[in-house]
């Protein structure tokens, strides 16, 4: 699944000029930004799905290791 994901990418969207003046131009910019936002969201979702539970597994391994480290220190007494 991760083979299809790229480490880096770029998105280009044309913003057509408008005969309606500034208001039309800015409406076209808003539409282009909405398209870019949707594409980025879809790509980020793909990455999240690809990574999936790997991050959760990694976090639980760290928690288990730190728990076992704490358990080892409980039986030792501190010398003064």
C-alpha cells in the first residue's frame, strides 16, 4: 500500500481569470483553494491509513518498556 504513496508531491491548480472583475477572480481563487484542500486531505488520509496502527503499536511498545524499567527499580533500596 505504501508503494503508491510519494514522499513529496506538489499540486498545481489553474486560477482562471474572470471577466467579473476582482470579485470573480477571488471566487476563482477560493474554488482553487478548496480543490487543493480536498486533494491534500485525501493524500493525508491515504498516509494515515497506510501508517494505520503502526504508530499505536510503536507507542504501546515504548509504554511496555518504560513500565518494565520501573518494575525493575522497585525492589532496590536506596543507600544513604
